[in-house]
C-alpha cells in the first residue's frame, strides 16, 4: 500500500471534465484508502488555490523534484504528456513509481510519441 497518492495533469482549470474527474479522485481516494492525496500540475500554488480551491499542502508544481517525491508511490496521471514524462523519469531514475494512466478520451494523434504504462484506466 502506498503512503500517498499523486494526481498529475498539465494546466488545471476548473472547467473541464478531466479536471473534475481528477478532483473527484483527489477527494475520494484518501477516504477510501486512508492515505493523503496531492495534485501535481504546471500551475503555480496560487493558481491552484484560487481556481481549484486546493490547500497549499494538497498541491505541488510539476518539476523533477516533485517527480522524485513520488518514489515508490501510486501516481494517477490524467494527461498523456505527464504520463510520458513520469514514465521516462521512472525508468531512467529507477524510482519504482506505480504509474497508472487515467484516460478520459481516446486520442489517435501523437500516439506514437507517447509512452503509457500498464494499466490504463478508461473513464
């Protein structure tokens, strides 16, 4: 069982379906698994607080140091760009991240430039 759960996305806004799904999982999984949950994206902490009503303790800006903090943890990636970046960092740095890609849509463009782990969860 992981010590915490990380949810990855690129730029969070409070309007899209993928963002809503991410936030629902962020709020619900800690209650089910009794572990803390953190959202990781390219937004600043101030943007995350204002637009998504996240506490500073619930959010990390996406960076190599935030990827290193995910070592040995469960990571749910909600965007193929963040999935590919964490997949590569996990393989190169040997971080033993349990990476799951959560797919809200099926995209056929750039599929040969994206790397996906097993499993992929389709919603």
